[in-house]
C-alpha cells in the first residue's frame, strides 16, 4: 500500500480533507494510507516551541530543525526509510510528470512549512528535497502537500472508478499527445453532457453521431486547439 506521511502543525485540518472524496475512497479501498503527524509533539521545551528568530535578523520566524528531525526519525522507525519532500515556493516545480514519478517510492514523507520556512539544515543534514506548487506564496505547506498527494493517489491503480480517466487526463504521459511541441504534454478534450440544448447552447453535432472514429478525430483537434491556446497564454505570462 502506498504510504504518505505528512509532518504539519495542522493535522486536523489536513485529516478533514484526506478523509473525504478521492483520498477517502483510496483509503477505504486500502490502496493509499495517509497519516498526519504534528511535529510540535516533538518539541522538547515547556512551550512546545518549533520556531525561533532568524540569525542575521529580519522579519518572521524560522522553523527549528530539532523537532522536525525527531519527527522524521520517529516516522522512519515505524515505517522504514521514506523519500523526504519539503514544500517550498523555491523548490522543483510540481507537475504531472512529478506525480507519475512519485508513484515509484513506497513511502513519501511531506514536510509542511509555516512562517518564513525552514532552517536550511533540514535539506543539508536530513536530506529533504524541495518541491514547489507554483510561483506564489501561501501561508503554509498544507494545501501544496494535499495537492501533491491527491495528484499521486488518483494515479494509483484501482483508486479511480475508470482507469481511462487518468490515462486521458491533461498532462498524462500515457494519453494521446496531439500536436504538443517538445516538452509540452497534451490536454484533455472538452466535455458535454445532458441536456442537449441548454440556455440556447447546443452540444456539438458530431458527439451525437455515433461515429466513434469521427468523434475521436474531432476530440483530438479540440485538444490541440486547447493546447495551442494554453501555450499562447503562457507566452503572454512570460512577456
Ligand atoms: C509563507 S511561506 C514561506 C515563504 C518563504 N519565505 C519564501 O519566500 O520562499 C510558508 C510555508 O508555506 C509553504 N508554501 C508556501 N507557498 C508554497 C508554494 N508555492 N509551494 C510549496 N509550498 C509553499 C512552504 O512550506 C513554506 O515554508
């Protein structure tokens, strides 16, 4: 079974999300296990301190390395060695290819930061890798960790009701990649459902034709157009 352990200061908030929807289903099916560990429980002082002022001055507080190290050692003593990932805005960008890569390790330990982030020695001494959910800054690593876990969990065979969903999803390495340029992955085609006419807008005729080859060709063209539009909007963002 795939194991995700998350070190966080907000285990209850994360547990509430992980016990519902697809993560709850993955758990119920016995395919994915998610555990949330409060690393404040590993602070040794009376006030259960996990942060301190930054050396060199400046605003905010920095997460101390000792409670994190003790929490990691406790987790690894129970479960065995884990791949260790710390959520950091400056880290390796998370994308579908990384989610697919994370299917490999049996156990992944995520570390959620708060305040100004971590003492650098959690990387050099404890061997955490940095992972970023994007070029923005949140107050903590909890949402990024849940995003990454959900993206990986839905790829675990048996978690989704229909395996084809993950194969045909945008950015999938296994789906049809249409006319994607080097390095870009294909997108899903757009979807329609009943009613056939809604507020004057009709479902495209081809989808009602029953001609599966024509539908497949039409969807591939639609996916290509979506990809070109996305690449153009990314170019605008860079400009
Ligand atoms: C306020 S942020 C710290 C930001 C840090 N001082 C910086 O500028 O890079 C607190 C914590 O939120 C998490 N976090 C915020 N934005 C993130 C992002 N885009 N990706 C991953 N983690 C993020 C990290 O765990 C981080 O340690």
